[in-house]
C-alpha cells in the first residue's frame, strides 16, 4: 500500500558535459530528502541503459508515428513525474516542489 503513494521523477540526461542536464539532476537531488521516501528518482541516462526508457517517454508524448516517422523526441533535459512531462528546462526550486506536492496530493486521493 505504501508504494502506491510514491511518485517517480525521471530526468532525461544526456551526459555530464550537458550542463542543463547536470543542474536539473542536482535540483532534484537537493530536494529529495524532504520527501521521506515518497519520491523515487531515476536518471534516464541516454548514453547508458536509458535509451529504451527515453523512447517510451517520447512515444507517450508524441505517439509512435510522431517519434518514428516525424522524429519527435522528448526534450533533453526534461523532467517527468509519473510519466508526465513537467519541465523541459531547469525548474526553480519552488516550482519543482509545487509540482511534487501536486502529484503527491493526486496520489493520496486515488
């Protein structure tokens, strides 16, 4: 039952040399402790094992035709919460906290 109340944050991450990716990853890491395990975090590293997940999230945004025919993909970096695109740029701390609160509240009501 406790797992149902968790949310998943995923950051599309190109490489350590991608400064926007690095800072978006850091922004999430800075606030995670305040959520006492209610937020899971996964960095979707495009250079390693994250390519498949990146394509899944891109398809959720644009559909199969959008991705494979029109070559539309999720922005890099981007931040998804429970498979929903929330930010395509580094979010200010208060906006990230508001988005997390919104999604946690939504989970509570389910």
